[in-house]
């Protein structure tokens, strides 16, 4: 189009009522989805978006906003699509499928009305927009309820399959429940402390009182309220204290008979999820978060086994046992491989086997130091996670070998051939680094000074000749 044609189009579009602009944007977006007249649709849609925003710089589609606003209440409960949701969680990808179904079949008129309201209220205070958001959320909840609880004679499964993949269908009822009870969720969330460092009796009693709302006591919504509490706990496993308090006993049978039994299930499933994540980090050689995750898992397993009387043959008992086995399988092979890696780096080779200019692989040194630290961390939590024997044996073996090797390397530096001395120096520096992990900073500093002294070449003065 020429500049004049573009200006005429822009003038025409700007004169349309907000409702017509929203409708036109929706139609052109659908045309893009179908692949019809892509060039024309893209051009007109871009001009419409500029007009709606009142700025040529902001090209973010306005139609992203309605879904984001409606589903904002879901944010604390969303997880990635690759994860399996536990009670109180929803896949983020499901929101897209549900929104598209609502646009297409569930409540297209209400969405168009909401989009038009957003355009007309773009300079209005947030509280005014929020009224329309709440209205849309209630309409969405009603549409989902009609779909999941159809009239007699309607094929429920077939109707629900039009929403999207099975994962989205599975999340339909929880999404509808959260939207319908948004007020109760907001009120409860407002009562939570920012950080529950201690979750003792007074805090537990306070939470139980706050949860004593009919809307929050349903089997579907209670896990979402508990998820909000989990987000504030320093030690998430302590959520089970709610179930113990309600049951009035630590016996798992009595706890399982209460509605709050889901808190135990959630705690165990979160530990299992963390175990999977940690196993993946170890497999990739990423040890940055392993220590923290291992501590959380250790504290969680120990806390559950201490505060709950869980039988080994029960569902919860078997799940905890599986976590311990998974941890053992994930770390055992890595732990057992560390001494071999240390030996390859610190082994004293004959001078003839060291080529001129030979160097240690510093990446391997870094990885080995991280692995030694990993063994040290595992040693701290070994007894609770079924890795006690292999961890203690490996750690003791590392201490003995590194101590002897460091002393031997220092001695070898003193009389080393200048050709191989740089390589032996790198070995000694690696040994000192390993010493810091195994024996602490003081011992490592002592050995570091010994290495520096051994590197000093003392030149002997020639003996004076007898006159």
C-alpha cells in the first residue's frame, strides 16, 4: 500500500467503536490461524494493535491480555508441561487449550465483550478492570461446569475431548474450581505470612482456622490452598503437621482418614519430583543445586519418618522407600567413580612418561573437585538416604589417598627435572584444592605453602678453592 492508502486505513480503523475494533482483531487473527490472506491480515492487524495501544512502539498483541488477566489467579499453581502435576498443581500448557476452547465454544460472546471492555478501559484504574476480570472468571467457571457436568444424553467424554489433549482435559475441573472460588483463594492467601520460618502449633492452628471455609474444604480446592501454604514454608515437608493436627494422631491410618491426608501425599510427591530433578542434574554433571536439593530431600524424608508413624508396607511407606532407592541409585555410581578420577589426576608418573609441555586438564580438575564436594555433602545426609556405607567408605578412601599423594607430590617437586616440573606443579595444585574440600582451609593453606617452597630453586655457590 502507498503511504496515502495506509493513512486512510488507519483513519478508518481509528474511527471504529472499540467493540468493532476488538471484533475485527479477532477475525483477522483467526484468518492468520487459517492461513488466509496472511499478508493483508498481518498488515491490518498490526495497524489495529497500534491504534488500540496508542503507540507505534508497542507491538505486543492486545489479545494476549485477556487470557493472562483471567488466568492470573492460577500463577502459584502452574508447572511446566513436562512435569506430572500433583494435587494442587495445573500444567501451564493447559491454560492455552482451555482459553482457545472458551473462545471457540465455551463463551465466545463473553470474551469479545471482555476484549472490548479492555479497549475502552485502557486508561481506567486497575480496580475497574478487575471487576470485568472477575465477571469473566465466573463465566469461564460456569462454561467449564456445563462441559464437565452435561445434561443427560450428552456424551461427556466426546464433548470434553474438543478442549484439547488429555492433559488439558484432566486439568479442566481444577481450573474451573479455582476460577469459581477465586474470592476464597484471594482471602486465604492474604492471611498467609510472607515467610513461615517456624511452623509450630500456633501457626498450624492459625492455618487450620483460616482454612475452615466451606469453599476451601472441597477435595479439589483444598490442595490448592495447601499449595499456597507450601510456598511460604521454609521446610515444605512440615505441611503434614496440618494433617496430624486434624487427625489428632500421628498414626498414618487416622491421618489418611482426614481430608488433610492430601497434605502428606503432596509432601511425598514434591520430594519425589525433587529426586528426579536431582538425578537429572547429576547425570548432566551439574552439581550446583545438588547439595541444597539433597538437604531438602534428607530433611523431608527424616521429618516424615519422625513425625508420622508410617508403615513400611503402606502406600506412603512404599513411596518413601522408593525415594530412598532412587537417591541411592542416582548417587552410588557417581560416588564410586570419584576415587578413580582423583587417582588419574594425582598419580605420580615416571619422568619418561611425561612429555614436554604436558598439562592437566583443568576442566577435569574442576569436575573432580565438585565431585569430591558432592561426596562430602552425601556423607552428611547418608544415613537417612540409604547411601551410608558407600559414602563413608569412599570418603575415607579419598582422604587417605589425597593426603599421601599431596605429600609425595611436594617431595617430588623438590628434586624434579625442570622439564616435567610444570606438570608436577599442576598436580600438586590440584591436590591442594582437593585437600581444602576434604580437610579444610587450614590444612590446604599449609600444603599450599609447602608446594610454593618446593618450587623455589636454591642455587648453590661453588666451593672456594684452596689456596
